[in-house]
C-alpha cells in the first residue's frame, strides 16, 4: 500500500512539473500566478513524497535491495550454504560448494 502511495505521489510531482512548464510557455506576458501555484503544489507534493519514503524506511515497509548496501543485509555478506534455498539443482550445488571453498 505504501509503495502505491509513493508511486502516485511521484506521478503527481511529474504532472505538476509539466503543468508548470505549460503555464510558463503559455503565460508569457501575464503575471505568473498559475506558475507559482504549480510550483507551490510541486514543493508540497515533493515534501510529502520525501516524508512518505522516510516513514517507509523507518518502519521497515521499504527495504534496500542495493547490492552495495550490505550494512542493511548482514546475513548476505558471507556466502554460506545456509543463505541459499535448499531446493537447488545439482549444478548449482556444485557452484555453491566452489564459492564457499573459495571464500574460506
């Protein structure tokens, strides 16, 4: 549910960005009230998006899947047989055994 909210907020920020571009192009001689309103809406949506992402990370609903972020996944830093699912093909077991031997 939180990921859907983040996607909706991101799309709203992008829509606000393009509406601001539209107002910038069309309102060349007018006072740019619509442009400033679009900027204010975009800032509010971006702040809400950032707060939502921080909340999701803090509560654990959003987790990092980046390979360089090993601090968040300490159980994946060492290659062991316990980290791999049990139902592997024989070829995969051989490759795993070789990787464990090389790691030790």
